[in-house]
C-alpha cells in the first residue's frame, strides 16, 4: 500500500467508520499530466458507510472531501468517489 493510499484510508476510516473502503491509485496512467508533475495523485475511492444514509451525492462527496482535508490540496490531484450506504452496496451485489 502506498503512503498516499494509507493516508486516504486512515482519514476516511477515522472520519466515516466505513464498512469497506477500496482505493485504487491510477496515478501511473496520468504520467506527464499537470497534476502528476505537481506531485498530486489520481485515485478512485469506493466506500460504503452508514454515514451516507439520508445524504445526496453532493453531501456524500463533501463528507469524503472534508475527511481528506488538506490532502486534497497536496497529495491528491484527482479523486473519483463511489459512496454508498450498506443497503445500496448489498442491493448492487
């Protein structure tokens, strides 16, 4: 697990107590991109948490961004978020 993935995982775990978190680092696919040159990574986060219950898509994303805090300015250039409640995750599987 890379340091950035560990950072993302720890912050989301601490803030949202998710049932599951899957983080994919796609930074290598963006070599030469402006964000890659400045040091920020590209990630996909698939997260399942009860904290998302009753929240719309924007509110769920805001919870994730807030949990990541300053890492969104320094360690992360691009973030794709898939945020589900446990019931939504069960229905999708």
